[in-house]
């Protein structure tokens, strides 16, 4: 993920155990902002301690904004 200023994760990724592991890895290792939506929010709601590792200036989007 080196070279990226920000990334997005969440919409449509599902909430399987393997997906949760990927979300955890991203949140713990990526130091730039993350746009976190839908399924990633659902995963974080089940793993609240991970919130401590969400990078500064990250954005949570809980619904479609039109």
C-alpha cells in the first residue's frame, strides 16, 4: 500500500472471517487516512478494540450520499 495517500474499504466486501482479517491488517498497518464504509463498519462494530488503530483523519461513511 506504499505510495497511496488514502484508501477506501468497505462497500460490498462482506463480513467473513477472512475479510475481517484483511480489514484488521489494513487498519493496523496503513498509516494514512482510510475511507471506511458499510461492511468494514460492520466488522469494526464486532471488533471495537480495532478502532484505536484507525489512522487519523479517516472517514466513516454509513450510507449512500446522493
